[in-house]
């Protein structure tokens, strides 16, 4: 099952001060590296902005993280068609513009799941279901979608 990660997962994985979310996000990155995961250009940009703006990661380290993620995962980028779909989603479904762009991009990339804590957990829009990976009730779904963690 193809999936994607929102920038908040990437930020938590880089933030050593994020406690349990840091541990879970790092585990998700390890597991998605051997699964069918696509990252978006938008999520990488948002990661860099948030991580460096809040001082969680030095800019040079954030660049290294982005380069490593780009080398590990296929990257999907928005185009004019995605923009039109996103604008429609804002009007029809009440998404914020940037959430709509993320959703439209991952849908165009063939993703069935978007892992994020920022969307309504369990909501399905088009072919994409929003899943909060930090919600314990979603562990079974994560285990089906991703290879099990290795020791």
C-alpha cells in the first residue's frame, strides 16, 4: 500500500526533544524506507522551514536530512493539475490550502494513506485516508501497510 508522510513526522524524527513522538517517527522512517513510500517536495520544504525556524536542527544538518530523504524516497511534486484539484478541495471539503496541496499531490502519486497528525484521523478523501501514526488504535493499520520493525 503506497503511502506518504506529512512534514510533522519528519520534524519529530529530527527533534531529539520530542520524546515518544521522536521515537515513533524515527521508527516510521526506518519502516517506510523499505516500504512503498513517496515523499512530497512540499513536505521536505515544510520540514526544512519548521526544523530550522524553531532551532530544532541547524540549517546545514537540515540540508543533510533533506538530501538523505531525497536519496531514500521517490519525491512527488505538485503541478498545475494538482493546484486545480487542491483549489477545488479547499472549496468543497474545507481543507486549508497547503493541506489540500499535500493531499492532491499524494493522491496524484498513487498514495492510499497519508500519515499525519494534522488531518482528521480516519477521514477518507478521494483515494487517500488520513492516519495519525501516533494514535495507538492505528498500530494494526501501520503494521499492515509497512514492513515490521527490525530489531
